[in-house]
């Protein structure tokens, strides 16, 4: 039976120099989880505008249930994406629809049947959405897997936000730059020990770009290399979201960690080989990864 997995937070358009595509970390995660065969649901908000209609239409056309994508009086979110070599940078519009995700009885019912939930730091930059995300996380069953996908976008984070997010999570994913930044922000020379022991995390995943990923628990610290794939026609946008979606999929299946990380690295590479964050993956590849 498919697992029910929820993404909490932003859906928006990524505006590249030559084109625009749907994006937003939680939306990207949900899109990829649905491709992998799960009941994946996005809790977000769009504006009463052309962008909002486009985003809702895109999600529907790709088989995603949009009943928890609210309509806000604020404009839909947009992000301008620029590249310095292979590295992307983002200019994120403020005071938009996904800052205005509101609690309602439907979210209470959804939380009660959720098997895993993914949230980010960026999604909590505004008080309304932050309160809804926290309430949802506190309303899920005790066995629900709570995954924090750290997304440090200055100036939209603080020490207090990071610490409160860690307290709500079972699994945390960071990239190597975010790991160093958080270590400095918290004043910890041993962030691994702090996260695993003080905050009680079950799993810390550090993505290393082309060098693969590192998986840390209380007992292990293992490195998993990437598999060679031609990414010359793609970009790095949404690759980490695809990676963590695949990790969540296999954690819920109970797959061995070595198999989980191998498949997640492979899946991330397939997304990196294309342009944009929500891209179709051939069924033959999906069958290998599922």
C-alpha cells in the first residue's frame, strides 16, 4: 500500500535567464516522491494570479493532488535563478502566497494519517506558515518520519529557527556548505554530536555534490560516492530535493542504508542531467530506483 508523504512549504516558479519552470523545495520533493509511487501531497499556497493557476495546473497534470494547495490573497512565489559556473544562486521574492499557509481542519485530518513529512527552514521564514508547519509536525502520529531539508537562504534563517527545526526532526539533510555554516552559527566544534545526542536525531545526511553523500548515525559515519552520469545538459536546481525524496522513499520501505544511498545518488544524477527541478524520469530508470 502506498505511503502517505507530505511536503510542507513553498511552491513557486524558478525564473531562469531564458525560461521559467515550477519549483520550490517541498514541491520538488513531493513531485519526486509521487514519481516513485507514493501518495505524495503538498501543503502550500498560491496566489489568485496567472502564476498560481499555472502552478496548480502543472501539479494536476503530473498526477498530484492539489486539495491542500491553498489560495492566498498574496501573489504567487517566484525565484530568480542565476548561475556562476555550475553553482546556482537565488533571489527569492518576499511576502508571497507560500508565506501565508493557514491551518484548517483538513490539515489536522491529513497529519493524522501521514507516514512521513518533509519540511525546510526557508518555508518557515514568515510567522503564518511557520506556525502551520509547526502545528502539523506536532500533530503527526508518533511513528511518522519527520525530515528536515535544511535550506539556508540569507537572510531567511536564524539560530533560533534552526534549533527549533532540529527539535522537530528525526532526519536532517544538509549540504557540506550548510553544515559548516550551521556549525559556526551554533558555535559547535562537533555538530554531529550536538545533532545526534542533544537534539536526538536518528540520521544526519550531508550531501557532497559530485563527491556523493555522507550518512551519519550514532553508530556509523559512511561515505557513499556518486555514479558517473552526463550532466552537461542539465543544472543543479532541485537535485538535493530529488535526492532526499528517494531517501525518504527507501527509509519507509526499510531498505538497507547502502542501497538507499546508492539509489538516491543515482536518482539525483538523473535529475541533474535535465534542466529544472521537476522533471520526468523514464519508467525503466524509475523501476531500477524504486
